[in-house]
C-alpha cells in the first residue's frame, strides 16, 4: 500500500505535534513537581515552627502550673526542696510578683497610686517572702 504525499505530510505533522505536546507536558510535570516539592517543604517548615511554638506554650503552661503548685504547697520547690522566693514590687504602675532572679511571675491589678505611702515605699524597695501563705496575705492586703 502506497501513501500519498499529502497523507505522509499530515502524519508527519501529527507526529511532530504529538512530540511537541509530549515535551510540553513533560516540562509542565517537571515544574509541577518542583512547585509541589517547594510547597511541601514550606508546609513542613511551618509545621515545625508550629511544633516549636506549641512546645514553647507547653513550657509556659508548665511554668505557670509549677508556680501555682508552688503557691498551693507553701512555697516549697518540689524539685530541689528549697523555698521559692517571691518579691512584690511596682511593675508598670501595678503590683508585680517576681521570682528571686527578677522574672515577672504574676501581676496584681492594683494601681500603686491607690496604696498608702508606706505600702508604696515598701513596694519600691521590694517586699520579699518565701511563704505562699504570706504571699497570698500580702496580695490580699494590697488589693
């Protein structure tokens, strides 16, 4: 069977067009895979960052729980058996409760300006206690 020139050229054009389309498709798939890999890596990076944030939040919650447990247990540090030191002093116009390292542990929403001169002076110097009961009493007296 003999093919005419027109049919041959038509088959040739169809074959070349198919090859070009296959090449374009392969190029698109390759770029899709690269884009997918970039998006997947970004997702993993964000997921890792959220995990870090959650771990930080868990650490903060554990610190708060530890502080609250310490207050409930009379100031005893259950890990080392030492007393926890609390320092009450002025913090941004209200009362702040600090640990012995000066880290803010808690704020009491009582304006310093509403306190007596003697209380303001004591808070300016810092009121130190190691007893949770005394801490609770001081907070109650100053509130």
